[in-house]
């Protein structure tokens, strides 16, 4: 580093350890809190009555939910028994898009499910949550026989709130055969982003309401009573009743719409055999654009103005090619006749792969070249590719239970890059998986609190536990491991096994090892000689957490390794059944290079050309020699490897394997670097140091050093863009232009600050003409608002409120968190509690962004503690957004005092 800048590795490690401890502890708290809350909370839609204990044989009820103490009764277990399996559902749903006399939005429904009884039983358990049932002869359901079967009469029915069942106890056993269960019910069309819910927006000053769904993972039961487990596949016959002038959509093609002057009734073709979590039904006042890709009808749905302004055109243009790519990749035709994709104003996830009706946030589907950046465009094409990949892998063939979610989401997270690369071949997007997934997950998987990709099935039972599986390990480590396996076997062998797997298990369920069976068969068919089976190779990556640090003595070929931990003194409480990832001892050249593919993206055969490696690579001297050789002549070293050298150096330093100063020295060459991936890797790692030290005396020298490093890059882009008037040609060059401006401005480069504040001032002087290129808006808005005061903030807020395009609104909302005025940040925090100001889908990310601001960190931490109950009720239960919130508000913690604050908060929340 530059003169006057030195950080001991002890200081750096202390920050990492304390921050990791804080996050792990408080997330664990949220899980316990969820379990306690679930035992006591009653929804208004459940009648508003208190929970009450019952005996082993509960009395008949009139719909009030029941909470039982732990027992071995089937209704107190979270998994369905193996006695019944559904065949098909007939259901009709009627969402009311206006409030009723009680000021509530509701939906009404009726459902008939035909099921097979496989084993004699006197009990029917079917999932139901927050539904009020109409009684049939004093009971909440009606049971009849099918094909001559005669069921016993119903003894009693009740709602088991904790395990989310409608329980039907019979007077005698059901004999094996076919039966039908009928229910009529009503639920709230709430704005909670789960189950059957409502989304709202304004168009020409008129409030519009959309009735839409998000079933994954366990919220289909909020829409209708169902056997709500992935393996309980069935055919669904769906009818929607809706107001005239609105459109009804579902998974299958619309069959017929009939109605009178006020209401329409739309029925749909029967679905394919599918899981409940993939269902979708929507009623809206939308328009669509359409294209035909061979025999598949492709439609993009959105708000009328969005469609009229052409915001759906890009998604429509890339969907057909991506579908064609996956048909070739899987060697399997698209299973459905249509592909509807719809942009929703309120949506908690980025998108959801509902079979035939994919739902998206507006920012993940709609593109407007006048306001959308190249990163917005990349997000759209990768998210579309991710969801379309699921149409086969996840929907056609579905994992049996949520403990194997990693294979479903990890696979889609890998092949999304392949599909996007096919649609945009000039972007070279496939390499970006290294930044977006591999590097991202390394930081998580190197903690003692990490977990294996696959868990035992009986470890994941409760809805909160299921939600927790949707994490970085499942998505990003899953993607990285599957990419590794594809490269290891070669793509022809990998896709050959994949094709037979999808064909063999179509419309059925699997466990992840069955994919290994088909890949092993493909290995044999292609005559590839492996030292171990696919099962043996992959078990070491799937069944144990973490990854190894490998030491190679190149003079002898000896390889040694150990579990890589950012805190080497931490205790891993999940012991591994495996001693190592790869075999130790002497390695042949073939095994050595295969090993480098397995261990990391770094290809030593390329990097070390001309350099005799006669030292162990995990020692400071060996790594330093390698670094100096590699970075002295950039043209010899591939871009991806330069990025990996920087990443590995910082990871090794955090683990006390090399000195922190050695890692920091890898950034000295950045003044010569012009490529995006090495710069972004360095920024990601240096951002951590900024988080740890931006409140200390070290911050000034850090800024000075990085300002000197970024100045040549800033000047480079000023020159090639003719003073910022021309857009760089390359996709990643456009990203690195943003990096140059962002880092130059935050390190105080006057020319940069003059540039960004000048552009923003021009916009303030004429709000109808924004002079800032869409690629640069996020960075420019943030820089100008940080340098300005209330006038700049209020103008930004005004533009946010009037923004009609979600991508632009998101840029402004994020930039508003950059202000250095504490009172403005506090006001913004309060806005997150009001969905009329900040949509619920954006509330947690707004709080996180405020916490990322050094001025706002303590404000956000105090706000979360003060509003814990509200935030947890809205976003808790293991959801992605809540875990991200906890991580976001504590990621700057690095002192014993801050760790004590976390512990004190745990005590206060748990015992008060």
C-alpha cells in the first residue's frame, strides 16, 4: 500500500470474526423468534379467536384454529402422512378487487380434490392457512366416494394452526380407493406478498388492484386447501371469476370466458401434472404483446402504459431464443403450449418460475432504453433465462423435498449464464458467474456457520426452516459446484446425462442422487475413465460444508489440504464424514490440472508459464513470487485469472495464511488495469476494508491510496468516451466506467465530484430533461445527493414519486440513502413503514442501503431494534429479505462493544 497505510492482519481478522459472530447470532435469534411467534399469533382472517389447547381427540369446532402442545399425533407433525395422494383438483376462485363492508379485500373459493387412499386411515390432513371455511352439516368439509367407493362419515373437523392443517377425523377407516373432498372458503386478499395477495398501482391517477400469487414455498395453502408438498403432484382444473374488463391468467391456456354485464368466468385447460408451489392465477387490468416461437405462444404482460411504451419488447425478443437454447441443451421440447410472463408492481422475490405463467418484479422484466442501464438489461435476460431453465429442471422434474432445493436453484443459477450468453453472445457473460456467484459464496462458505448443500430430509420440516434453505449456499454454491461438474465431465457428457434424467423422471419427483446416476451412465456411455464415480466426487462437495485450501509442493507433487475458514480458530459444529476433497499424495499432471478446476477458477497451467513453482503456494514467499510474475505482464495472464489472484490473496489473508499487507499489495497494479473483473474483485474486497475502517483514523490514508489507483482508470474512460459523451462499446467496459466514476467520487477526486454534481444540477434545473446516461445514473445520483443537502434530496424524492418506470425509481430510491444528513436518513427509515411511500418489496433493501452509509449505520441498527416486531411480522420467518436485513444492518460491526450490543439485543428481544 501507499506510504502511511498499514493494516495488521490481526486488526482485519478481528473485524471479520466479530461481524460474522454478530450476524450468525442474530439470525439464529430470528429463527427462534419465528418459532415462538408461530405458536401465539392468530390472523384476523381466522376469526380473531384465541388459540386453545385440546385433548388428543379434539372436539368438533366451527372454524377456530387450534394450537396443540407437542405430541406424536399426525396433525402435530409438519409432514403429511403417506396414506393419501391427490390426483386432480377442481377449483373456482373469485378475488374481489374492491373493499367489502369491513374495509377488507377478500377472495372466495370452492375446491374439490380427488385423491387416492393408499393405506387404511381414519384421518385426512390437508394444508390450509388463514382460510375461513363454510360448514357442510356442521363440518368444514364434505367427503364423498368416487368410482363406487364409500367413505365413512366425518366425526370432527378443526384447523390446526401451528402445522397449518385442516384436520378431518372420520368415524371409521377409509379403505384404499378414490375419494373426493369438497370445501368452500374465504380468505383475505392481503398485501403480504404471499399466497393469493393483492398488488396496487396508480394509472392516470386511478388506483388499480391486481390479484396475484406467490406460492413457493408453502403458501399455496393460503389460497386453497391442498396437499402442499412438492411430491404431491396433481392436475389442476382452475376457474376464475372476475370483473368485466379485467383479464384472468393461470398456468394453462384460457379455455373459455363467459359472463354477464358485471362479471366474467374464465376456465382454463387442465394443467400438466405439477406441484402446488408452481401454481399461479392472476386477475388484472393489463395489456400484452405476443410472439410465436414454433408451437409456443409467448406473451409479455404488464401495466397498459408500460406495454404501450414498448417496455416489454426486449423480454419478448429474448424469450424465444432462450427457449430454443434450452430445448437444445436439454434435448427436450418445451413441455407447454404457452409461456406467459408478467411484471408485477409488488413482488417479494426477483421472479417465480410458475409453470407457464412466470411472475416478475417490474425491474426484472421491463426495459426502456431511455432510462434502463446495461445492468438492468443484463438482469432481465439472466432472470428470464433462470426462470425458463426451471420449466424443465424443477417443473417438469421436481425435487421430492426442500432439503434438495440447492439442486433446483443452483442448476438454474448456473445455466442462466448459458441462456443469457446465447441471447447476447457479444457480452461474454458466462465469465461473470465468477464474480456474481463464486466469489460471493466463498465469503459465506468460509464461515464456521455455513452448512452443506444438501441436508437430511428430516432436518427441514417447518415452513420457517424451508424458507431458510433459500440462501446463498443453495443458489451460488449450487451454481458453482454444478458448473465445476459440467467442466469436469465436459458439456456433451453432462447434457447427455441431464437429458436422460429429464426424460426418465418427467412429471415426477426425484432426489439429487438420481441425477448423479444418470450422469454416471453418461460417463460410461462416452467411455470417459474417471478415478472415482460421480457419486464419490460430488459427495465431498454436497454433503460437507466449506471448501479446501490446497497446498501444493510442485517439486514433489505432494498435495495437502485443510478446511478453509476465514477464522481458523472457529469451531465447526458440523463434522464431516470425509477427510478431504481430493486424494492427497502424489498427483499426476492430469490429476493436478483436474484438481485446479475442482478447487478454483485459477488455472495454474496458464498462470505459471515460465515460472518454476518450487515453493508451497500458501506461504507468503511463494504467493508473492506468483503474484509479482503474474501482474508484471498483464497481457500474459487471462482476465479471469487476474481477478482470481486478487480474490485468493484477500481470502488467504483473512484466514491468516498470508499477511494482510501482501493481499493489499495485489491492488498496487490496478493503476495499470483497465478490465472490469479484476477491478470489481478488488473493489469488492476493499469495500470490506472501508466497512471496517471508515470510522477510524485509517480511512484518510485508504482514500488517498485508492484515489491514486483509480485516477488512471478515470482518465482512461474520460478519454475513450470523449469527455463522457460516448458510451464504451464493451458490455463490461460500461460496467468499469461506472466503477471509475464511483471510486473516484467516493475517494474525493474533484473532477469526478464536479462532473456528478454538475449533471445532477442540470437535471434539477430542468426535470423534464435528464442529461445523465442511464448506465451512470445510480452512481451520479448517489454522489450528488451525498455531496448535497435537503434540496438535492427533496428533488430526488419528487422524481422518485413521479417515476413511471420501475428501473428508474429503483435507482433514485437507492441513491436517496447516500445522503450524509442524519435527519434525512431517519425520515427515510420512517418512510419504509408506509407502503404508500415505499413498497413492501423494497422496504428491507432501503434499510440495508441506509445501513451501508456510514452516517446511517447506527440509525438503521437502532431503527431495526425499535421496530423489530413490525419488521419481523412483515418479513420474518426465515425469508430472504429478513435474513438480508439482519446481515445488512450488522455487516459493519467489528468491535467487542458492537458484539455486546447484539448480545444485549438478543436478551431484550427474547425475554421481553
